[in-house]
C-alpha cells in the first residue's frame, strides 16, 4: 500500500509486511498502462474498471490480501459505522449486489473483508495485484511521460498513469508520548491490529483515544480485561449504532428496488440511500425536535446524520439543540455524575466524525473501567509497567492506541511522489494540499488521487465515491489515448480556484471551527484547514462539467513517443468498450489540448 509509518514504533506493532528486507533493485522495469497503489476498496475497483477498458494494470499493496482499511482495522468491535448493510457495497455490478448476503445492518469488519475477498475472486482481481509489496519511490519521468515505481521487493514498474488509492485513513498516528519506548507490555494500534487473536483476559489495559475506533473497541475490551483505563483527550458525541440482524424481507426489498436505491444514492449529497429533505431544527418547536431526536436515537445508525435537520452543521443555535439532546442522554446513561461530567462533549455536534456506538456509555457504569480526562490530568510519561498522569500512576500490561490517522492527505505525503522538475509532494503540500478537483495535482501529470484532499472523500459513501471518481479517471485516460496525448496536468490557477471553492463551501458550515482529523488538527505541524469538498452532488456535477468542457483547467501534452501513449493498440481496445463517456465523443472548443 504505502511505505511504512513514520513515528515511534513500539516493539509489538506488526511491522508492515515487506519493509524489513533490504530492497534488491531489479534492472528490469515492467511496463503497464496504469499502476495502482493500494488494493483497498478504491484500488480494487480501479483495477476492475481499467482492465475492463482494455488497459494493462498492475496493483501494489503492502498487505497480504485485498481490503485496505478493512484488512488492517481488525480491532475488537470494528464495524461499518455508516449507513450500513446492505448498502455499504459496490454498485457497479447488480449481480454482485444480488448474490451477497449481509447478516447485520452494521456489518463487522470480518464480514466486510469477506465481501471484498469475494469481489476479488469473482472478478479475478488478484492476478494483477502484487501483495506484500510496498511502493517505496514514485517518480515522474518528463521525457518518457511516465511514472516509475520502485517497490520493497526490488521490482520496478513504469506506467503512463498512476492511481494513488492509498486510503484516506491509512497512515497511522503514533504519538510520541514521553517514555513510550520504555513501556514493556503489549502495544497495539487499532489501525494495525494483529491477525492473531489478542487476549485481554486478566490484564490491565489502557486505551488512548475516543474516536470511532476507541468507542467501538472500549466496550469489547472492558468485557474481558481485568481493568480498563480510558485515556480521553476529547469527549465525543456518539449515537447508538442500532445494529441488528438484517431480515430476509429487507434484503429482498433492497434487491428488488436496487435501481431506485442507486438513483437515491446518486441524488444524495453524501451518496447515501436516504431521501433529501428540507427540515430545519430552528423551524421546529422544542417538542417536535425532542420527538424527532428521541425517535432517531431509538432507531440508531446514521439516522441522526441523514434524517434529522438540515441546519445542524450551519447554525450554532440549531447545533445546540442536538448537542444538548445527546448530552442529556449521556447523563441519563452514565450513573456516576463525575464520570458523566468528563464525558460531556463541548464542540459542535457532527463537526467531528459522527460515531456509532454499541454500549459505549454503559461501559462507564462497570466497576472495572476508569476514565481519565487528559485535559485535566495529562500523561506525564510511560514506565515499563504503567502510564503516569499528573494525578497518579495507572499500572498496565497492555496499551491500545486508538489514536487515529494522519488522515486524508497523510498517506499521499507518506508516499511522497516526485513530480516534474524533481519536486516532491511533501514540498508542494507544505502549507496546503494543492489539488484540482480533488483528483489531480499541478506538477504531477497523469497522477490521480482517489478520496484525496479537495474531494468529498470521507464525506461520501466511499465505495460509490471510488466508483464515480474512477469512472471519471477512466474517461480522462480514454480521452488521452484516443488523441495520442502523452500527459494531462492541472494548472496552478485551477488548483487555486478549486481551493477557493472548497474553502467557500466549508466556511459556510461549522466544520472548520472544530479541531478534528478533518481539519488536520490531530497531527502536530499539519496545515490546519478543512480540506474536503463538502457537497458531493455538486462535486460530481463539477467533474462532469469539466469533462464536458474538454477538461477545462488542465493542459495537455502530445505524446513524445509511440511508447508513452501506445495509442493505436489501446484505442482499438477502448473503442470496444460500451461505456464511452461524453468526453470521448465530443471535442470542446475550450480544450487546451494541443491536438
Ligand atoms: P480518530 O477519530 O482520529 O480518533 C483518535 C482519537 O485519539 C481521538 O480521540 C484523539 O483525540 C485521540 N488522540 C490522538 N492523538 C492523541 C494524543 N497525542 N493524546 C491523546 N489522545 C490522542 O481516529 P479513529 O481511528 O477512532 O477513527 C478514524 C476513522 O476510522 C473513523 O472515521 C472510522 O471511520 C474509522 P482528539 O479528538 O484528537 O483530541
């Protein structure tokens, strides 16, 4: 997937496969039309889609099988924390939807991974994926108009197009706590969970972090551990997951109406199978609000996000109505008032990633659980067998870091491709994650980022978002190949206009005002701003408009040699594709292509 994590590496972390061996550089460079980095949800679809177009594709991933995020995040309690099954799936194949049975509404990690393994089998994906292979260097060769990729196994490849499907949540955040290296017990990061079973039985365990991973794992760990200390930096809002078995009728209904469900997803700003509505909290009476919030709380799942009010993330006053409701619920559930006080979130609700919980609040009523509020009582240091905070020592034998990720931009920065003129992405993205359409970067021709900064990314149903972004990328490739063009590149002007547009949408909401991984505030030294494009429906309209305008905002280069485009062979293969996009059928007078 990507090179290994930066930061301290406690001894019992799983080392990323393949990184221990000294690379043996091969003299031979294998040539492909497209190299894809990452075999998670996006990379798998990239392979399928581009191969269907007749292109030669090679995928690299550091893991030993498909799944990306779902391969790594095996911590106890890990589940889908979005709208859930049967809708957390690919949409490109109706047969796939009809043949796969989901057991629960909020599927557990192993069920999602089993689904992705099935997709890999069904579409014969693994034959073009090299697993346990970390991409260590990625360079653009301007004269050859292709990307060269060097891997941890020593193999090298080149391709005209590079797709970075490296994951929005895959660069683990491993904070450098004082003395962490002295701690002699077992240490795990939720996003790097071992494949072997981890037993908490009879152990004193500490969990740092109360985001989605912490809140999902804490109740499970508490059931087994002798004692659990929860070290919380920010109290969170969390909503009942409402997980339950899917009934055969629900599955039947979803299959029968799949066409309508897909249409609904495409019309929804988050790509979710939910109706859009115009209700606002401020127009409702207190009684109406209470009744709606209570009914959504009883149902659980993502209903609070999708079926409540439209003004929650744009109006402070509306936001407070929901925040107060959740705070009241926490106080009702948590018996000890002092503990409940520490659990009171004080940011705008929904402006950190909404969390779905399964018995999280009740966990604090257990005798074997202690909550430490790190704001009042910060970590001073780790010793071989304890974590010491300002007010005392907590003996532990195991530490779970649920400390999240250098999200959205982190995995691209870790990859750090070298673009035109030898410029590294780390240099280009020092102060801001410059991009155009959330997919391309000036100075990095023919490189596409899936779910990167400037795209809806984690604010959109991710399998569907990957399909839509990659559909657009496929059309771009077809456009270039049909015209014997060697390269497409965003201009810096387009990047800056796109940045302004992304900012303007975000600044109309409360999101930028809260410290979160959405704003980069969880990582020291990271540019702090809200980098996602919030309106998914508008975003996909914009992608389509740009394509229809002949890829407005991009510049093209003719192919320097037959080798870079391999146009004639590919064109024939592409002509055979049924899915010819508008960009391949019409030429726009506005195109900046030199054709
Ligand atoms: P998150 O949501 O980033 O949560 C990480 C948690 O770790 C959060 O509570 C952080 O507190 C806390 N944290 C991070 N660094 C520190 C330090 N240095 N000290 C104390 N506490 C710290 O990551 P998750 O893995 O839970 O969830 C990410 C996504 O993965 C999620 O959306 C799911 O889709 C799956 P903070 O809030 O930053 O103060």
